[in-house]
């Protein structure tokens, strides 16, 4: 049983997310929804209403002093910028995420999905994570950024190494590997940026580079120069410099890859563990979008993000001083009894707004893309392998304080003939 005496742990440490976490969060939601954690050095926010309140008031709770849980202070781009810079950057990259662009990527994603499923179809068993959940979003985001086909393996390793450092800062080997991966990826991107300047394509880097050539994007130095000259250049100030462009690609790699992978593994886990709901989906694929939303709510692939108070304020009656951090636990908000009836139930008829993609001005840029990926992947898996079930003991979890990380999930199914 939990009490005030034993509730505190470091909520930003990967190892804290053990079997007892759901119970711990339930206790917090009920007894201390805005809880100062000495071990984390942050207020732990476990209720839906407080996550919404903080996310929607970016002037009071900013992102600019870091959003990642734990002690990493590195700036990783748009996600930890405040207004107005955040909005400027977002409006540039948005060009790559419009509904029209998502539809274009959908056709490519259908091919990626078909290839991955073809590779396992006759086997009758596979590791769902390694064979399906890993390659699908990875290949799509690689295509979107413009990574060469032969470099997909390296891209995968960089992504794993960089995200693996979250919550594992006490392990020098893991942090060194993350540093090496970041440097290699940076170097690789510089080459791609140079190439797309000369040979533009349909990928995100080409979109951003082209915007620069059209005069929307300019080098930081140009802006400084313009400012010195006293030129009013609101259009120029929208520019993204090379460094920001690279950071954006790092952000996309980490944000678009691990999250969707774990959303997909989590969705399959829920389908296997809820056979009645799964049968309804097999019979009526129009329900798949509802299943995607429920899976996102219940798995909450991103565990938590941080905000920093910009002035003395309060939340739920608890005073918060300027400079103090709050940690928003999305998975807890998404199971808040005050917001959702029977919150732990996988309910295809629920039509409630969850917070798996956040809310407010930093709402996930890739939400529509991720939804499309989950929808297409589940539709094809259910169509081709409707009886997929565990071949082992169910999912094996990895350690991360940032994403709900499923490392392996062995499944079996009736193989396709011929
Ligand atoms: C199931 C999959 C995904 C989940 C659960 C997820 C979750 C989130 C969450 C919770 C945030 C809010 C951050 C905040 O408020 O500080 C966010 C932001 C973001 N996500 Fe996602 N995400 C997913 C997929 C993607 C994909 C596929 C991409 C891109 C390819 C992406 C790119 C981003 C970016 C760039 C931001 C920062 C937006 C901003 O600061 O304005 N995400 N995501």
C-alpha cells in the first residue's frame, strides 16, 4: 500500500516505471494530484485537468527550459522553444505535414506495410516488435527525411542510441553511445542538406531547403545583419538556420519513430488481450480509427514531458514558484477516473479526447501521420492475420523514462498460403 511516506521515487528514471507504477499513479491522482517529488525535483501531475491546464498556458508553464524528463538539458529544437520562435518554426515544418502530404505518405506507407507483412506471411510467427513495429515507422520517417535506402540500418541504430539515454544517465556506456550517434547523424544530415540544395526531391529536407532558397529561410547571420542594419524583416525572421534544420531532423527521428513503434506494439497487445473487441474490428474495419484512439489513450507511448513555471503561480491550490518544474504524466491523465468512465477498459465505443499527443501549442505535429500509420498497419494486420496471438508470454518491456518501450513481443498466426 502506498502512503505519503513511500510514494516518492524519481519519476524521471527509467527503472521507476515498474509493475507498481499504475497503482502509484492511481494513489497520486486520488491523494496528491499536484505532488512535489523530492526525488524528481519536480511536481508530478497525474490528473487530466492539470495536464490540460499546464499545456494550454505556455506563458505560465514554458517549454524553453527543457521538456525531457531527467537531467538532460540539451535543446532539441522546436519542441523546447517558446513563442514566438516556436510558432515560426512550426509553420515552416507544417508544410510537410498537411493533410495532402499525409495522404501522399499514406500510399508509400501502404507499400512499406505490405513489404514487412509479406516478409513474415508464410512463417506463421515473428517478433512483432522487430519485424513489424520497428521497420514500419522507421522506414516511413527515413523516407520523409530523405535517408538513402542503404542507410536505414544506421538510421535505426542512431535513433535507438539517442533515445536510450533518456532516464539512463547514470550509465556512461549508454550516454557515450548516444553522443556518438548524435554526432554521426549530424554529419550525415549535413551531406543530405547539401545534396538536396542541388537536387531537390519530395522529402522534408527538400521542402525546408527550398523554402530557404525561395527567401523564406535565411541564415541566422543574415538575420543578425539585418537587425543590425535596423531592417524590419518579419519574413526574414521566420527563417530556420542550418543548426535548427539539423535539430529538426533529430527531433523528427526521435519523435516520429519510437513513439509510433510503441503505439503499434501497444495497440496489438490490446487487440490480443481483448479478443472480443478484435473480432468486432475484423468484422467491421470502420471501427479501426476508434481502436487507434483507445490504444493511444491506454498505452500513452510518450510517458511524460516537463514544463517550467515562468512566475510564481498555483495549480490545484498548490503553490508553484517561478523556476520550478512540473512533470506531466500522460499515461496517468489518460486513465483519470474523473475524466473517463471505467478508464482501464479498452472500449471501442468511447468517444473521448485523450492526451497521448499532448494538447495546446505543442500538440504533436505528427499526430495525423501517426494515426494514419496505426490505422493502415492495424487494418492490414487484421485483414491478413486475424488470429494473431502471443507465441510467448506477451510483451517484454525495455527501460526508458520517455517512451513506453516494448522490446519484444513474439506472436504466431495462421500463415498465408503461396
Ligand atoms: C503514437 C505516436 C506519437 C505520440 C504518442 C506522440 C506524442 C507527442 C506528444 C505528447 C507531444 C507533445 C509535446 C509537448 O507538449 O511538449 C508531441 C510533440 C511532437 N511530436 Fe509527436 N507523437 C507521436 C508521433 C509523432 C510523429 C510520427 C512525428 C513526426 C514525424 C512527431 C513529431 C512531433 C513533433 C515535431 C512534436 C513537437 C511539436 C511542437 O513542439 O510544436 N510525433 N508528440
